[in-house]
C-alpha cells in the first residue's frame, strides 16, 4: 500500500465492492469519513467495511441517494446535505477527497459537481484492463490486480479561474481577486501552490496600495515578485513576462516612498495624482476622483513650499510668508485646535505666487478657469453640498492640475494589466 499522509475528509461512493472501500479508507486515513450510498448498501458498510478500518475516523456519516442511476436524484440529496455536513465538520476549500470507485455514472457526476468547491483530489481503484499502463499504481487486493488512480481536476481548471482572477484585478477589484487566487491555491496540487499564493500577494499588495498602506503594499509586492520570477523559470503562465517589469517599477516607487525620511514626500503627491486618475478611469467615480485630485494639487503645493521655502502649510510662520499675507495669517489662519497657523489650498498658491514661484503664478493666471470648477467640487456630495459633480468637471480640473504641476502620465505610477 502506498504511503499517504492523513486526509482531512473522504467522501466515498459505494454500491458494493467493500474491499476496495476498505483499501481506500486505510490508505488515506481520513479524519472525517462520509459514505454516499443507496439504502441497500448501508448494511454492507456496517458489516464489511467498518470492522476492517484500521484507524477509525474522528467523525463519520453517510448520505443516502434515493436512486443511484438518476443524476438529479443523486445531485439533489448531495446539494441539500453535503454543504451543511462539511460546514459542521469544518472542512475548508481543498480539504475533501472523492473516491469514485464504487460510483455509478449518475453518482460520479453528481458527486463531482456538488463537491467542486471543496475537492482537491479524486481517487479510484480501477481494473488493469481498463487502465492505460502508464496511469496509476498497481496494487493487489484480495489476490486481484487493481490500479490506484488519482488526480486533481483543479490542476486543469485553475487556468480558467486564474483568468477570472486576472479580470477582477484589472478592474480594480483587488480583494476579490486575492480571494479567488487563494481559493485556487488551496485547490491545486503542491507544485502550483506558490504561483497562486504569489498572485494573491500581488492582488493584496495593490489593494493595500489603493488604501495608502504603502509599507505593507511594498512588502506584498516584494514577496510576490520573488515567487513570480521563480514561476517563470519553472514554466509559469507566459503572460507573467509582461507583468513583472511594471510590478518591479511599482515596487521601486513604493520603496522610494516608504524610505523617504522627509515630512513632505514627493512620491505621495505623484501617487495621489495617479490615484485620482484611477478613481475616474477604473471606478468611474467623479466624486472620489475630484477629492483625490484636489488633495494631489495641495500635495504638490505643499511639496514646493517645503522643499524650496521651508514653509510647512500645517504650521506656517507669518514671517515666512509674503508681506501681503502676513497680517491675514496672524488674524485668520490660526487653528482653534492647536493654535498653529494653517494655509488653505488657495492661500498656499497665493504664497507661492507672492514668493515669485512659477507654480503659484500659473495658478493665479488659471484662477478664472479654476474658480467655477472648485465651486462645483465644493458643492458636490462629497464636498460640502448636495449636487453630484459631473465627469466633465473632473476632466477640466485635471487638465489644469497637469498644467500647474507639469507632471505627465509617464511620471506617475501605473498599475499593471494582468494577463494569465
């Protein structure tokens, strides 16, 4: 008998052939055991199978089919019973093994369909004359030659499911994509598990990035890159070759951001601008896109003020400001919360303009175009009003922000397109 590790759960179809059932149970040593049988086979299980089990399962049960030759009869009883049984036994994705040795065609089809979400291996004891010589392991059972066959249908089905995961990823649904890749990881055989674990890490990393958890995102991307590089060496999906370069660029961007010791991080400003574009292009959400766009504009102003003039917009000193803004700063800019002088977005650009900075001067020149757009943002649902902002307003404001910052798409982090 082949050496097997303990099996979490075994679902075995049986109509007769008790020695084959005993062999499978003793070989797989299931912690939980369920028989799928017609009523007529229950006595055979009790008399010819249970007494010969070497290591009794921790839990066992059976599901009785009313008609072993009718698919719908078999499937209905499984669909109504099996999920609750597996939940009670705490059997998770990939932890169930099917034995189809004693199954009729109707039983086999219904078992496979009803358990597809939990099964990671299907086994059967076949006859030598019905089995190709290269398939399976020869065993002797009660003086009769048999062939032990096993396989994992998910090793083939994973390709289609992974493409579904890639589609979720490309639509920005990183959480669902990661969940799907983890499900595939649990179902496929051992050699394929690192690939799908890495794809789950990749999706989780970009999901963390979208929530501005930069360090955790960087860690996830670094981990996934190592595993995906190895997957390519061992013949992983050819589409990975095109994915790795942008992921490496993204990991480098996050590394620079995370390790930047400055109070005002240049890379955050770039990331906010890219984030705003994704909220519009991927989510089609002009409200969220406009909020992110205005925050990115402020971040570029904060960066210029801090880097060039050592001015902290959240803790400004009146004497640092242009003469025309010093008195308004002392009288109007103080926060009631902490007593510090804080500059609004508009005053940040007025400060830059007063200091002779080109970005501030461009802002004032664009002000007649910007004012109605900022008013629309102010009156939006996520601003301070009750009017949804229109997509064209975001586009107009985005064009002005690009003109102010001088930042093109090539300078922004671009999320990859996943093709598997």
